[in-house]
C-alpha cells in the first residue's frame, strides 16, 4: 500500500453536481494523507485447544490529517438528518509498529434534533493504551429512527454519557486513568419485530471515578441497573471502592430468562433456554474475608441458574449446568444443589466455596472450598484436553491430551462414583478424599473395585503440560483373581505378563510413580516403584517357561504346577523390574528364582530347582529371552544391564516435575 493524498472538497458543491437521489450531504472536507507499507492479517492458534484467532500481523506507516466543518447528511426517505458535523482527525505511525500508532479526534460535533455528541478522544501507545478523552453525548433513542433507518427494532429512552479520562491502563501495575465517567439511561425500551416481548422500564445509572489514576481510589457505582423483561423484573445495585482492597456493596433481585434475551437481540445460540435468578445482598471488605474476620461480612441471599452452557479452554466440550442453587452466608457461597452434565457424564455437587472476592480480584489468589461429588458414571477419557467432541477416544497416533487441573483452586472433594471408565478400565464403587491444590490432585483413603479387586489406594496426579502428567500411587489389594486382573487391567498385564497362564488368587502391595503420555497411559521407561505380589494360591496351566524347565530337568511334576503363599518382592526403574530372591514349594521341589524382567517382557532370570526332600541339592540355570521365546542354560545367574532410558523429552519433563515436587514438599 502506497498513497500520497491531498484533497480539499466543498461537499455542498460536490453534491450539487452529482445529485444523489437517496441522500444529500454538505460541508468542507480536507485530507492530507501519506501511507506506505503493508496491512496484513494472519491466523494464530491460541489457548490449549489451539483455536484459530485472526490478528493484525503488520500495518503500514502513515501520517493522516483530516478535517470536516459544517458537515451535514440526510437520507431522502427520512424526515430529519445529521447537521453541525465537525471533527479534526490526526493519526500517525512512524515505524509500522502498532505500539507506535496514535490517533486523536478533536473538536467532535454531531447534532440531530436535540441529540448530540461533543468532545475529543485520543489514544497513543496501543500496547499500554494511553487515553485522553472528554466526550459528552445526549440522545433520545426514540428520535434515532427519524434520521437513521432502523426497521427491525424499536428503541426508546433518554441516554446521557459523560466520559472524561486521562492516563494509562495497566492493571498489572495498578494504574488506571484519572476518570470521571457517567452513563445514565431513563425509561428505556428495546423491542424487536421478530420477537414481540419488549425489554422495558430500563433504568441505568453507572459512575466510574478515579481522581489519582490508580486502582486504589477507583470507585464504581451502579445505582442501579433495572428493567422488566417477559414479565420478570430485574435489578442490580453495586458500589465498589478501592480495587486493591475492595469494599463492596452489591444487591440483586430478579429473574433473567436467557432464551427470550437471545431471541430479542438475535444472538447465536437460539436453543439456549436457561435462566438466572438472583436475590442476594453482599457487603464487606476484601481484607476482612482474607484475614478471617468473617463476622464483619454481611453476605446473604441466594442465586439460582439452570440450562446454561459454559466453555473452558481446559476441556474439549462445553459444560452444561442443568440446575444450580446457591446461597450466600458470610464468607461462603454454598452449593445447595448443583447438577452438571459434561458429554455423557452427569454429576451432582454439594458443598461450598470461599475466598471468592480474593479470587475474583487477584490472579494469584486461589478459590477455596469443600465439596461432595457424586455420579452414577464418569468417563475420564471425556475430560482429556484434546479429546474429540464426538468421541472420547483418540484415533490413530493422535493424542487426546492429559486431564488438566486449574492452578488457582484449593478444594477438597469427597468423591462418590458408582462407575468410572478410564483407558478401557471399569472402576466400581469409587469413594475417596481428593484435594486439588496448585494444579495437583492428591487422593487419600481412596477405595474402589477394579476387575474384582477391592483396592485401597493413596496417590497423586499433576499435569505438567497438555501432553504429559506425573503420577504416583500406593495400592493394596487382597485375594483377587489373577486372570481377571490380567484381562481387565492394562498396567497389570504389562508388569506381570506371566499372569497369562496363572489361575487363582493373588494379593498386591505396591508403590508406583512416573509419567503419563498424551493418552493418559504410562510412559514405561519413566516408571519407578517397589512392593510385593503374593501368590496366595496359584495353579499354572500351559505356562511355557515352567513347562520348559520341567522338560529340561526331566521333572514332569513341575508341569502345570501349583504354589501357595509365595511373596515376590521387586522394584522397578528404567523399564526394568528387578525381582528379589524368592523361594517357594512346588510338588515336592524347592524352586528359587531372582533376576530382571523388562516391562516389554525380556528376561534375565536366575533359577535354581531344589531337589527333594529339602532342596539341599539343586539344578542351577539361567533364563533369557521372552516368556514365549525363552532360552534355558544350565549354570549360575549373572545380572545384565537391561535398563531402558526415557527419550530426551520425557527425561527432561520428568526431572523438572521431580524438582517441582521437591520444592513443594519443602
């Protein structure tokens, strides 16, 4: 774009020569403009969901001066026009950077009948936003149709605006422009031709004042906002002072039916049929709530909502709030009844939130609370951050992302869930104390049933980024069916591959920790842990390894043998399970084994078959290979390095997560 324009027009003469039939105009118009460079837009991905957003990628340099005096404009079909139109515009950008751009419109004047806009406004430094304005406007909304064609909506009411502001907007540094602003509307009405019910009796009195240009002396008053819509009155009254330590006084009463509002204003989402009902009074000081002086707070009343959808960047699908009844009592907002639906998950929540004022006014303050969460069924896969809205499972090699947790929450939850589906596992009768704090979830005294196991578990879960999370847990389960566990629990199948040919009851007491990938599955080389697996009563059937030992030693009794009360202790690191020396009795023999097994099934085991009657004499051998393709060699066992390290990215993520946990522990 390159332009150098100078123009000085008499608009009255221009209109006289052109004779446009539909409108007339006049005035003296002057333009002096120099423009050089490229104006371009681009698309970038924002947020965890990588939604596309259009932004200005580049702008040209420019220096523009434009004035209009004695301007006028009238549409031929309307009885009145705009007159006394005037302005003086100056806009420049010397280097093509948006932060260097400035625009100022001085001597603004527009009049139509008794309606007018007067004043000036300028904005410089579009990054920090430096504003200087003094604008006044007064309108009778019923007059607008006399000079502007409004066909789809009927407007009425008197509106007065007084906008005075000077200074920077930098909320992070508690900087706000010096301002004295008011907006007043009396006897307003909005009625659409497409929807017969009007919003009427609209009254608005809003004032914003800051004499020193800071959040400390910023005052916002709404005295009040009120209207009647679809036969339901609504009002909101608010007085907010000192946004560094808010002194608040807020009252609201009335009902908003969202469906008619969407139809009245022709907004997208005409299927919305929700409502908001308010009847509350909130009065107090932020520091009193922070410091525990709850007796000084005067918060009471209730709030009800229903059939409302909320979209979060942390979730792939919207949350549908079916009904919510809340009551206010001093520092607490009580969830008396809260029913939400997410995908195919229906959840009921009861409890309370506190620290709400701090949370609303500070990005560092956590939202605190205690809840009881109950549900008939929850599918955890639906909550993965990159999950498909139409499917709860990833396809191909794509990752659905981990389940993210807000870092500004500090809540305790008693979870009561009849059934949980997670990574093709079906958990029943879940009951546990959960704490979500600083982006980490801790499970205490948690018990549930999985594949017939009665499990007691403590653990933690912390998302590191949208595609990785760390976890650790300690689990105990007594006397469960090893075959059912092998078939229904993927991690058990990975760690105890020999369970494929074992039948009977076992017990587990184990601690594990590591990383989860973007499909919420363990990154095997990251797993560390230790514990024991007890073979309460096990019979082997078609176990190739045991049958191979039987054949190599000519001891037929070992084939499809049985064992009881054998405790196998082990520890895991770098994808290798190291098994401590384990002794057992089997069909009169005294087998003993120890060694290493990788989590993908490679073995390096030492085995000694103690011969009857007491196993004093035995046959030593070494077992390598895999359970389906093993090699037996007579002789003593020798430990080998079977470690499998994480890849560089996972190793870096894991080390960083360990540092964070160590810091939090201190």
